[in-house]
């Protein structure tokens, strides 16, 4: 019987950590993630194109494609499962050009995004669809940092511990 031992990594990931990753590896992430879905990506892309400041620095940043629901009483965050990554494909190359290194979501990426991930020494990690309670249990803090008018699609800064993902594109 083969036992899979996940690799534990601390965010933000440095280039040397990303270079050591292999597709199919299970990774447990601890550190800072930023949530952002398509509407937040659209605004961030516009800000970059207009030379405006972003709500968080992209250098070595990790974005989790997630729109968390409001926290129930006594909880840090509500449901926070991954959304379909393809929705962000139109914006991903621009964000990679500006320093983004880690993307977490579910589903496949288009060929242009896959190539851009490789060209920038970045990584795409797959999260488990339908496992929102599991991901909720890894969140140690949650702070709204941008675009509150987007509701669940606002940008949140999360601190996570042992957040499980699989390396998909590196």
C-alpha cells in the first residue's frame, strides 16, 4: 500500500519551492491567501491597465478562486470552497505578468494560461470541489480588504493552516 505524504509549504512561495513541485503532488499550505473571483479579477486588471494601486501586492501572492459566504456565529468564515478557474483565464496572464505566483481553484486552465504559468515560474493548484467545510476548517483569520460591494466576491485576506491542494500545472 502506498501512503501519500503531503508536502507542507508556507506562503508566500519562493521560486525555489515552486521549481521543486511536481504535478500530482499533494501540498498542505499555511500562510496568506487572497480570495478573488471573476468580478474582482476584472477590477484588478482594470487597475493594472490604468496604473492604479491594487488591493494587495501581487509579488509572490497566492489567489484562491473562492467567494466565501458570511460566517455563522462563532465561526471565522462561512463556506469557502473553490470556484471554476476558467472564469479567471482572461485575466490570469496579466496578473502573472505583475507578479502573481500561486493560483488555487478547480477545473482546467486554457492553453494560454497553462503556458503563462510555466513561463512565469508560477503554479496552479487544484482544490477539491464540494469540500467547503474542509477548507473552512483551515482558515485561522479572514479580513475583507477590497471591493465590499461585490458581496461574497469581494477580496478577502485569509490566513490558513494545512490547506490541502494538488499541484496541477507547474
